[in-house]
C-alpha cells in the first residue's frame, strides 16, 4: 500500500505462496499487483489434482487451478513459477505434472518456471529411501519420457538432477515408512 501511495510501481515484488487464496485483508491482491511492472509469484505445488491435495495439506486443487487462470487474466505480465519439493509421493508423477502445467500454460516450460528442490527430512519420504527396484522404475520412467519428448538439453539436465539425487545414497526406512504413513 505504501508503494502504491508513493507511486513506486518500478519495484520488483516477489511472493512465495501456496497460492490458495488471492484475497488478502478482504481485497483482491491482483487489483494491486496489476499496477506494478515486475511481479513474480513462486507457488508451492507438489502434485496436481488429488495427489497434490494428499501431499500438501490444505491445498484445494480447484482453487489453485482457478487462481492461476484468474491471475493470468488480471495480471498477464506476472512471472509465475512453480516450486516443487521432490519426494517419494511425487517423484513418479513429476513428469506428468510438468506436462499438465505446460499444457494448461500454468508455466512456460523453462527450468526457471518449474523449480525442483529435494525433501531431506523426514528421511522416510526422501527419494533416496526408495528401494532399488523402485529407483529403477523411476529411472525407466524418466528415460522413456525424455525419449518421447523433444526436450531442450537444459530441461533434460533439470530432470536428470532428480535421478542423480535419488541415487547418491540409499536409506532403508521401509519399516518406519509404513508405520509413520499409516
């Protein structure tokens, strides 16, 4: 509000958000954002639809989906990015998620619009805790995806980071996983 008051629309604004609500203090934040030249929204999303709702407590996929289209309509110059925490519940579905998000133009498809970070704690959900067989399944899925899609080199490298991280260590947390997850 102070920036609007002082007509400082040249300031870069960046928001980290779960993107579940575009109303702050009972007003539509997009009405304010559209006045600024440089807006970046970094939205946390670990899966789409029901998977996303399962992984991230409080996510309502329908709201996230609708908010993205509303933001695009109201603030088309907004630089929208997805930040994903890679973990055992989404590692096999990241490529599907990426495809979906680019298809619906949630993101532009670049590595900067689809940022990956790796969950390390709790170890039971770290992808390095996957069994050898499951790691092979993940590797095969990623290889097939790269073969079927004509991806730029930087995007292939982006997804290869998942495989490198997954294979750098082996944790055996199977017994803890079952008890904790139930």
